[in-house]
């Protein structure tokens, strides 16, 4: 049986068999097609329909085969379709068209069709065609057209400029008439259209919203000066919103501008009017105050004078005692001032603290019962009272709504906390100290504010005077030490040279096995150490003569790291250098600053255990550039930190005790400073240089 089938399969097909096979394939293809396939006779009668007809129209194929095709077409399309069929039967080839076809559920569907003449031999015997249901697509297109028309109407109804900018090349891709009359041209740039510029806007006064949005991917609001289509400069408030592509990158930016020129003009007029009104009010207030004062004097001169006299006596006593008592330390001064503040304002509790140079940490020195548990407060973590530090203005609150939040960071108990007053002490542009008093029986008033301000100003002037005297005394002592060191160093230099020279001569005349060899080696090493000490003494005794040039601190750091790297490698210590943000070039003496950096790096390497890294961080901080050198060593106890910069004070075996004093001298010669930062482990030396 298999052989017969195989023989039949191998036998060539007859023409009739081939025709039947071809018809079967054609019929299978037509019946499985999703598009409708049909034939129409020359009398407009439907002669065949494939199953897709039923899926599209809902009609059975047998309901329409043999019927006139015009009855299936929407009445409004019948004449046009009749003409198309006539032209096809005449042998013309027509492009694809569209027709509305009635469907069984009611209504119609839109079909895209393609028809051609149906030939039998050389004669046209009808029409054959295919049709695809495009109703949903057409409706979607119509909806998009309506939406676009609606969007354009909305945009054109806006009285202020609205436009879309390509984030890559700043070209305007869409704009209403309020932005660009007649719409944008090809490759019109936003900066050319609105700024009359040949490049994108930049700088603090005109920050480019496109750049900011590309960087943050968030909306931006800023103020610009735009030129309208008449060339007039207008103040505008620009609102920009990002459009993200499928990768999350900003592809386009929507912007609309509000003209605030009139508002700006009104604000300026209001400001001037306000200033004039303030002057008039001040003048009138002074007149009324004078008149009121005269009236009060007439009514209760005696009572007011007695009360004023008692108050002034207490104030004067406090100020006199403050300036004449033999103070020994700043903490005692602060405790006395706090006691007087509590008495004069009738407050229950309070505290006084000093701020660091960055105004970030308050160290409490008065009003703290246990310094071991509460010593400092981070300003950024503090409550409402710290607004005086941020704004450099006193803060008076007579009704605290949230006790815990308002008093956060204060060293005294918060339970009876109901009202408080904070007084800052400002030195130039920064706050140096702050006083807080709280829980007065009544409201704090201007009199309390005046009393605290006078006491705090007096306290700070006294502290500054003591610090200045101490600094002057230290400078005089250092100068005296320098002169003495210079004299000693010169006296020691010649004998040391002789000792070293003679020791070398002796060593050359003996063998290494000789017992005296080791003794001469000790003499040479100790002589070398003393010579280094003499060199340091001479350097310390000399006035610092700066030979300044414009340098980058990062370059000096790299050179200093290269010098100390062999010492670090010997202890398997990694020197990690990091730069945070942009750091400007500085005017400094490169050789002296390199010496400072090498000294700090050497100390950090020697203090760190083997294998522990040393961190060097450079960054700008306010008006200064700082370099922090941090090690992971045992740290420096708090009780000796003040002595670490004194000449000849050292905790290192074999050290001269002059390295850090010279560092301090060089830093101060550059109008900078060197300080030790508190750390839970290790030590951080901070070199501060003015930018």
C-alpha cells in the first residue's frame, strides 16, 4: 500500500489534477483570510464571499450571494461605488479606496478595499476584490484629529506664551501665537526667539531652565527677561516641565511664561512707597513718642524714675561686675552672665553656648548640669530657638505650641517650657555665641531683650579682650622663645658640626666589629637628630616671609603625597585623597604649604596602625578652602589638645616638638588656621586657608 501511495506521489499530476489542487489552495487561503474577499458580476450581483464577510458584517454569506451589492453599501456611498465598478469593468486599474458597509446589528463599518477586473480568458466577466475593516483605525484617527484640534484651540486660547522645546538642541517644536505669532520656523532656537541671543542663557541672573530640568528631571520655576515679537524686554516667570522618553531621559520640555513686568513695576513702586511710609511713620512715631513721653513724665515722673533707677542700678552692677571681677576662664564668665540674665528677666532656666566657625555646632558652657552627658548641639538638629543663629536676629516666643520640637537640642529640662527668648552674639557676618532663657512668669518684652543683648555683648567683648590678651601674650612668649631658640640654635650649630665630623673620622678609622663602632653610630644618629632640631629651631625663630603665587591646593597635595608615599608603603598604609566640589586656586607660598602638608601627612602615617588608611579630603567651606587629614590612630586626648601646638610639646618618641608649631605659624601667616577636630577614633587635623 505504501508503495502505491509513493508511486502515486511520484507520478506527475495531470492538468485537471493540478487545477483542482490549485483551486483547493486558493479556496483555503481565501477562507482563512482575515480580510473579506468577494466577487461581483457585471450586473452588480454578488457571486462569492469568504467567511471573513460574516465576521465583519454579521450577515451570513448565503444571505447576500446572488443579491445586488449596492444594497449592502451605505446610501451616501452608492453612486460613487457604482462609478468605480463601471470603470473597473471597463478595464481601469483604480487605487485602493474606502467604503461604508451596512452591518446586521445596525449602523455601518468602514472598509478599505482594492478591486480589479475578473477575467475569463480574455474577457472581463466581473470584479474581484478584498476589503479590510478599518473602522476602529479611522475612529482613532478622527479622535486624534479632534484631540489635536482641541489642544491647538486650548493653546491658542492661552493669553501667555506656551511652547515645547527639544531638550537636545533647544529648538522650538511647538508654540502658540502668544509665544511666536504664526508658529515656529524650522530650527528656531528658544534662546534666539526669546533672548535675542546666539547661545543658550546661563549664569546666576539668567539660569537656563532646560539645563536644570535635564539635570534634575523635575519641574523648574525661574525668572527671566524675554523679548516679545515687538522687541520689548519683559520680565517673565518661566515654568518648565520635563517630558521623558521611554528610557527615562528628558526628550522635550514644556514651558509657559507669565508676564510679570507690571507686577515688578508695581512691586518697585510699592517698595518705594513703603520706604517713604516707613520714614513718615518713623517720624510720626518719634513725634508721638516724644509727646507720650512728656505726658508720662507729667503723670508718673516719680514712679517711672524710681523704677528706671532700680533697673539701671541692677544693669550697671551686672555690667560693672562683669568688667571688673577677676575672671579666670570663659566658663565662669558665661555662668555669671547667665545668672544675671535669669535674675533680670525673671526666667526659670537658661543656657549659654559658643558656636564653631561654621555655625554648625553649639558647645554649651553655662546652664548645663552634666557636661559629660550634654556638651554640644548640632544647629541643624536644633529647635525653633536656633532660628536666631540662622537669621542673626533675636527670637522671642511667648506661646510654644510644641514644647519638644521648639526646645530640641537645649541642655535644660523641657517639662515647664512655655515661652523662651534667644539672643545671638554676632561677630561680623557670623554668630559666635547664643543665650537662651525660658519659662518667665509673663511674656518676654523689649526690656528683657535689651537687658540680655547688653549682657551678651558685654560678655563677648570681655571674652574677645581676654582672647586677644592671651593671643598677644602667646605671641610675645613665642617671640621670646623664638629669640632664645635662635640664640641657642646658633650656639649649638657649630659644636654639633664638630661632633658629627669627629665622630665620622673616628668611625672611618675603626672596623664595624670594633665595640666603639656602635657607640659612634649612636653619636652620629643623635647628632643628626639634634641638627634637625636646630634647623627646626631656626625655622621657628625666623619670621615667616611669604613668596606667594597662584596655586591649586590639589597639585600641592599630590606632590606632598608623592613625598610621603614611601613612608606609607613601609607601613602598608593607603593614602586616600578626595576632592569635594570645585576648589578655586589660592594665593599662597607653595613651598611652605607643601611643608605643612608633608608634616601633617607624616604625623598621620606615623600615628596610624599598620594597614589602616589615611584620608585627605579637600573642599571649599564658606569663604575658605579646607584640607582635612585624618588617621585611625589612638587619637589625642582632649586635655592636651590646647598644648599640642606649643613649642617642644610632643607625644612622639624622638620628636622635636616644633613640627606643629611651625605648621601653625605658616597657616596663620597665610591668614588661615590649623585645628584639631573631635572624633570618636583617630585624629583629624584641619588646615584652613582663605579662598
